[in-house]
C-alpha cells in the first residue's frame, strides 16, 4: 500500500510547502533519485506529491525501490521533494513515528 502523508490540520500541498527542505523537482531522474542515500544520511526523507486527478497523494519514498517506482513516468503530474524525518514523525503529518519505524525509516 505504501506510506502517505495525510496532514491533520492543513492540505498536503500546504504541509509540503511549510516543511520543504531544498528545491522541488519535476523530474526524479535528474536530481532526486541519484541523491536518495545522501538525503537519508542527512536525516531527510524523499516525498512525492502525485496528482491523481480527483485527489492528490503525498507519498513517502521509504526505500530506493519505492523512489524509483514513483520516479517512473506514468502520465501523472508529480513534484519530488525532501522533508526532515522529524516532521514526518510528528503525528500532525498523519504518518507518525511508529509508521516510520515500521517502514524502516
């Protein structure tokens, strides 16, 4: 199923804007994917905002394989970014510490 950010007090888009560290990329291949391990070592977690038409999803790329899956072109508009792990651990993100540990983050 995956791991998704579902903020309790704001929209996914606003949550991402408030917690973003660095730039947002429209292509995973040029910057986001090659630096996956560097981000994780720095305490950052790659996320991707996906436009599914009727709704958006803010997915956590909890592994290099998950990041590659989201990086594939599939016709959906996507924004790739990184956020600090601690903001995902906060229950207000809709993720929480237990889920992060369960996914090995």
